[in-house]
């Protein structure tokens, strides 16, 4: 994560670095979630891991936002940004992004499929 994030800070216009940093942060979140599932962790360790999850979700959200602000052609960063908002519990922000994605996707092939998949997850 650190390598991608520092590279993205140095090359602010390269959306791929921001995207890779955010994707790596989400992978760290997944690892932390698996750690919580382990029964050998104490209550304190579980709480620390939950705090780590929240920290990495915030990092991912910020990096996805940075990548999205660069408006890369043909890449659906808003979908990933919406997922990070859902994970953080920011449901209204996620719904706004998903609605914008749907409205934009009615004119672009493949985007409405992404929207429908995320919207189904959001309703659950």
C-alpha cells in the first residue's frame, strides 16, 4: 500500500496509482475481516482489528475519490467508491453515487450491469 500511495502522491495525475493504492487498502480490509473471524483473538484484539478496518476503509475511500477526481476514461471508479462508502456505513453517500452511476450508465454499455450488481448488494 505504502509504495502505491507514495507514488500516487508524487504523480498526482496518475489515476492508476491511486486506484492500486485503494485496491490494496481494500485487500488489507479483507485480511483484517478474516482475522476477526478467527476464534483465537481476544476481545481487545478484535476491537483493535475493527479499528484497523475502519482506518483502511477511510484510506481506500480517499484514494478512490482521488482517482475518481481525475476522471479516467472508461474506468468505473465510482462503483468501487460506493462499495467503500457502504462498508463504512455511509449509505446515503453510496446511494447518491450509485444513482449517478445508474443515470450515467443508461448511456454507456456495461455500467448499468455494475450498477445493478451494486444496487442489489446495497438493498441487502
